[in-house]
C-alpha cells in the first residue's frame, strides 16, 4: 500500500536507507585448507549443522513466538531463503479480521513495492522500449509540471529518488489523493521541484508512481496487469497483486495500533500508493522474490525475469546518495558485509526485505502493526543475527510502548483532575478579577490556549522534526496515539475551563457588588439609634 507511512521514525522513519543499513549480516566464511576445517576448528559439516540450528525453522519459530508474546504483535509472516532454497516460510498470530496468518496470507509490503516497480522498468529497458537516461517525458508526454526543469527528469532519477521532487515543494500526502496512476501524474501539473534534477536526493513516493505510470503507457497494460503477467506470474507468486488506495486493501492486509497493552484493529488512513507502496504479497511469494534476487534475476525453476546486468544496475547507487540505488537501499554491516534491502511502512503495517549477497541469505518480514512500533525491523534484525551465527537480542520484557501509554494515561488523568479543580474555583477566580482590567484576566487565561495551539500546529511541528517531510494530522495521531489522546483531552478541558471562567467573569461584571451604590438603597434608611 501507499506509503501512508508514510513515514519511516520518531517522526516516522521516512528514510528506508537508515533501516537497510541497520539490517546487517555477518557470516563466518573463512575455511582453512586443513581437511575442510574452519579457523575455529569446526568441520564444514559441523558448521553447516550449527548454521541450520541458528536459522532453521525451529529457531525462527522460537524467536518469533517469544517476540509476539513480549510485544503483543498480532500477526507476522516470515520468509528466509538461502540461494535458491527456501529455509523457512511461516505465518504467526492472526489478521485484523481474526483469521490465522499463514505463509500464504496476503499482507501489505508497503515501500518494498519500489523494488518491483524498478524491475518492471528494467524489463522495458531490456526490450528497448524505455531508456534509463532519457527524459521521462519522451515516453510519458503527460508528465508535465509547472517547473520547466521537470522536462530534464530522467527515468533513472525517478527510480533513485534524485528527480528534484520533494515534500517541501509538493506535499503529496496532505493534498487530495489520486485514485489512479494517471491521476497521480496529472496532479503534478501545478507542482514545482525542490531542486534541479540530479542534484539532490529526496525520498518521495511520487517518483515511483510516475515510474509505474510510465510502465503502463510504455507497455499498454495496467500496472497491476503488467506485474501479474511479467513478474508475479512467471515467478509463481500466486498471492501477489498491486493496489491503488487503502480502500483496496484485502482484509488480511489490514493492521493494528497498540494502546495501553491492547491491540486495536484500525483502518489505514486515506492514501494512494500504487507503484510506490501498493504491492500485496505473502511470505511464500516473497521467498520466491528473494530467491530471484539471489539468483540475479533467475527464479525457481530457472525462470529468468530480468538479466544479471539489469540486477547489477538496480543495485548501483547514484552519485548523490551512495546508499540508495534503483528501488533498493544499500549498506554494510559493522564488519563490512554488504546488505541490499528496503523497508516499508504503512501507519498500520510494516515490512522489511534484506538480501545478504555474500552468504546468499534472503530475509523478509511482514507485520500487521504500524510504523510507530518497528516490529518488522526488530524481527528482521533478529533473523539477521541468526544468519550470522549469533544469538539475537532478546525481546523486551516490558513493551516500551506500554510504558509510554501508561505515562500518558496518568498525565491525562492529572490533566482532567486539574481542570476539574479549576472549574470548581471558577466563581472565586471571576470574583478576584471582576474589578481588574480586562487584560489582566485575559493574560491569566492565555496559557490555557497552549494545548489548542499545539493541536492546530502539530503537523508543522512534526514536519520540522521530520526534516521537512509532509505529515498529516492523521499520521501524527496514528504514530503517537496516546500522546494525541492526551493533547485532545487537554485542549477540550482547557477550552471548557476558559469558557466557564469567562462566563463567570461576565456575570460578575454585570452584577454590582455590595456597597457599590448602584441599586443599593441601604444608605437611605435611617440609622437606628444606639442604646
């Protein structure tokens, strides 16, 4: 689905490269020439047995089940491959509709979809229909922007995110959402670039959407139809498809949020993502995809969907950003092992794919919780550690999100108690300020506007924290649910308190106080003589 994420850390994790770099793997490969004995004294056979124990089905099941128990992760699907072999595919837990997650359950892979878009483009390049370094407009005349520099954007720049399009110039999420790839391109008519093409890297979903529309026009097929015929079908990915908007998500791909230890099945906020994040797939299908990546374009049964040269091209970064290539993130482990991967985030689901070229391991994790929790990353990190022959980091004994939620719940209770106390004292407060200048009362009430101001400007605040990314109010709510609940409660409580105090103040000013002389006739009565 679209990267309604849409964001990828604290303000959301919007850079897949950061995730890919953290997903690392090390393999003990040094083998001495002494009778097949490794540098550690292991025989090749014993090392093979140890690796199988580390990354085998039993160890994967054990970790994932422990992780789910510790964190409350509702459902997750996992695929582990090595070379052209499937090590393990499995589903755990349940979907948002309560059905069991299996190896064949279709789930959202979000921005992992960009690697599929890249492959589709490279297939057309191999056929001579598209050229990577020619302007997009040559094959896609409808790609028109208000910025004349857009005429120079090349196909390669769409795929490696160096087109010059960026959130600060084109807020793709907060604008009305398109319903098709054609509309996604058409809405760029009034947009400008944030930088000249080829001069700056900026992760922007619209790049991949334009590339997917290019595939449609160049092939004469819908993007979904093209992937079905030229990618999913040949590779035997029977549970895979691509969709346009969150309305098209199958029930099995819907996700969850957490609140106070409870898991809430919620709808994905409105958004468009075909080409950039619309692929729906299963663990078994993604295992076939990773085998194809390990095979440099050749899948199970020897089916080749793209040449090895094209695979190498897709893993060649731009000169602007050496950690991002054509729909793939690049990185290395702490010990220098190369990593090729991509992360994907919706507000209700996440995914991670990691390929370790030296060892041949491929790892895919799909979770039905949103980007706020990072479950796919955490599970993938553990599987990478297993592939390294190391013990994965143990799941937390207490979920940090539960701790945060409890702290925010206590803060909310304290806020309501203080507001109640303030309401009970409103009449006394009004009496104190009834005879004072209005500005003094207003100054005392002004601090109560702070929660409301923050509520209205929250997207701007988080946009700054996210380094200029376009963020919607709904995104902030899904990412920081307990905080936003407190903020809305605080805004409402402060608004009620201010209104009640203003009401008392107005009544007090209209009603003369005793001894003021107005309407007070006590002075006309004769005084009683003293005795």
